[in-house]
C-alpha cells in the first residue's frame, strides 16, 4: 500500500516545493522532493514540467540511504528523513552520482550523522572529498561489489561511467528487484504520481532527458545496459521524475534503440588509462580537448575499473584508440590489455602515452605490437617525465586533434571535393589578403597562415578572422587572449607561407628558423612581415566549422611604407 505525505512550503507559492514519501517495496521507502516550478536545468535544457529529486531509504538489519536531494529542500527533506529514521541509525549513504541536485544535502546529513559510511565509486568519493571539505568514512565500490544490509537486502553495485558523469553507478537490491539509478532512466517531470502509469504523458520528457544527458555517451549507455541484463528488475527507482514499474522493457528498449543509432552515426575514440595514476587524468583531459576540437566523440575507460566485455565492445567499434600506460603491478590488468590487443584492428589509429608513474607497462613494445597488427600511429608516443606544464597540455591537445583529424579524414575529404556548383564558384571569387597569426600564452606559442581576415569595425579598430575549430592556434584565441596579425607582402610571402603550412608534430616549435621579435603583448612579430597589428580577442561566434573571432587592434606598424599586401585569389569556396 502506498501512503503519501505531502508537505507544502506555504511561504513560497511561486516556487512550490513539496515532499512525497511512499513505501515502494518491503523495507524500502521513496522520499521524493517535488520541485514543481523549476524551469531550467543548469544551462542544459528548459523544463516544461518541473522536476523531482528522489532519495530512498532501505531498512534491513543495517540502514542505507540512497542519494539525498537538492540543497533547496534542506528543511523539508531533513525533517521528513528524521521523522522516518533516527539519523544516528543510518549506517550507509549510497551515492550513485555526485551532482549537487542529488548530493546537495550530504554535508548536512553527515553533520547530523557523522557515523555514516559513504559508499560510492572511486571517482564519486574523490568528487565528494573536493565538494565537502570535511573528513568522512567511505567505502569505494566497483562493478559487481556487494553490500549486505541483512533481512535479504543484499545490494549489488553496477558501474555506469559517463552516464552523464564519470562517477555514476547503479545499485540493485536483490530481494526487492529495485534498481536504483539516480540520473539514468530519469526525466524532468513533476507530479504526484509515484509511478509511470501514463507513459504518453512522460515520453517527450524522457526523450529530451536522454538526448541532453545520455545521448552524448551512447556507447557507455549500451555498456551499462549490457551490465544490467542479468538482473531481474521489478522497478527502476530513478533520481528524477516518476519511478518506472509498468513499462520497464519499453523504457530500457528506447535507451537501447537511441544509443545504437547514435553509436553507429559517428566515429569515436576510446581512451584507456589508469585514473589517478601519475598525471594521466590531466593528459586524458588535454587529449580529450583536442579530440573535441574535431567533433570526435570520446569514450573514457579507467583500466582499473572496467570489465572485459565492455573493453572488447569499445575496442572493436572504436575508430581510434588511446592507451595510457597503466602500472605494471595493477591487479587484473593482464587480461584487459590482452583484450585490447585481441580486439584492435587495422582500420584504427592508435596513440600511446606514459605519465612517468615509475612502474608503467613498457610503451614501445606495445606500440610495436599495435603497428604489427596494422594500426596507424596517430602521434608519436607521449612520454611525460616531469610534472605537466601548459606546454604539455598543448602538446597533448594537438595530439588529440591529430587523432581526431585521422578519424574524420573521409568526411573531411568529401567536404573538400569541389561541387562545381555556381554557388561554390561564386563564393570562391571572394578574395582576401594573406596573413600569419602568431600567439604566445605563457610558455605556449602557435602560428597559422590565414586568409579569411577582414576589418570589422573602425572605432574601436577591429578585425574578424575565421579560424577552423580544429586549428592548433584556436585554443590561444579565447576571450581576452592576445595575438599578432602579421600582414604578408606581395612578392615576398612564399617562404613564410610554405613554412607555416608544414605539418608540425604535436607541440612542435612553429617558429624554428623564422626571424621574430616580441610584440608588447608577448606574441612573436615576424621580421619579414609587411605590417603587423597587436590584437585582443573580444568576441567569438560559432560559425559552423569555424570560430568567427572578433578582435580589437591596440597597436600596429607598417615596416615598408610602399609595400603591398599579398592578395589571395581562388576559384572555389571549399578551399582557402
Ligand atoms: C591560402 C590559405 C589560407 C588559409 N586561411 C585560413 C583561415 O583563414 N582560417 C583557417 O582556419 N585556416 C586557414 N588556412 C589553413 C591553415 O593555415 C593550415 O591548415 C595550417 O596548416 C593550420 O595548421 P594546424 O591545422 O596545425 O593548426 C589557410 C590555408 C591556406 C593554404
């Protein structure tokens, strides 16, 4: 029997916050925080129907709370929780995901009940340590780990990394058949129906939620669906919206169909690394940034927290692989590495890095193995011997971009083919000058030949430059960054043009053999330039495959008063 207790927050009629408490299975209670009027979720999407934050209490011989709630429910939630259970009797807080709408009250709960052991994935515990700034007892769990609460309530944890956040796990109670999923299978929909009796009312919000939060990690969704297959699921207790009980096969089937379609549509790169080992997290972040510049999807896999079927699936379907050398001594690694080698195939590119953890798997023998298997090296092995700097980040970002460009080479080639249409040719008649952009930011420098440059304002003097999203220099052209626009001279530009059009290796010095001197903003001025402008980025506008960058010019100088700007004529619009 479901009993409902609804408390209205009388003082805030415009933003109705109410609470619903209901028994959902033996010894299991849902505490749903109903946020009727929330109309936006972060910057992600607009909400039509409010949302809910659901928390659950299981009382075996031991007592466990699963997730908490949003900070705005502090008074309502904590009062209701204390009416249900003496906080001193709560043994475990199971945190399936640490985003603040579910973890916002953990600090308050731990203040009331410091004896609680927080049970979560390794990543979630690390996030919480940064969030809470207070010591707390914890137990890190991996996929397949169990926790016996007594009275038959044995919980099994199922890791579901990247289902929105890397920390995500699901919790299954074998005695009740309830799968507690937090964000997964959730939807932003607020009403006081506890369950999904009316699916037609829910499906639009269910799909919007999937598209915004889960779709970008479709392969991780498929891996998680595979992991939950062995469990007999009687209901899905989600962290947002109604619980799912009446149409489970339909809801999970929709996740499968959408994820399969999404996964087939775009090539992706799988990055395997040992989280928290050496500097691998930082390297992976920089590689990922570089891949994102080429719009390549990325799947991150912690080698120390994964399983063989998931690895096999990802390696066999990925267009590219990155492998960060894990510690040789890590338990269970041998079969994972063998699986990667067995599933890798010649249509893939590979990149390897080593973070100087001291006892890494040797990198060059592995590189040779991948080459023997026919994989293409997207970049030379990256060997990080000292603490990474901005220059290391840039090198890794450029390596990621090189890999992304390899993965997308067919698509890029197609775009580069002339359509021979009137539009294509007419657009090709837009002519410009020739310029070299040069920039320095800290100890990182970069440069690029550019022709899509125009004056864009007179007061203040401003210019606009179209910079392709995957250019190396793009990350030095963010808001507030400074650079130099070097104007090339007619009859005297071939050498510089040839030099800057070379294919530089990741992190390569683009100024070797070129005479420069420093501008007041620190960027290099080319000694052979006809003129230069010192610029500051004021605005960036997304223009499909380019960033349109508007900058104001602070200083400028013409080296040869009678010199003319090199002019660039072309015949078609799909080439510079
Ligand atoms: C004549 C010419 C003009 C170019 N103009 C631009 C431009 O305006 N914007 C741009 O993003 N790339 C432009 N490019 C492409 C880059 O200069 C070129 O790809 C360069 O090698 C970039 O290096 P990166 O990909 O390593 O960053 C131009 C290339 C040529 C040949």
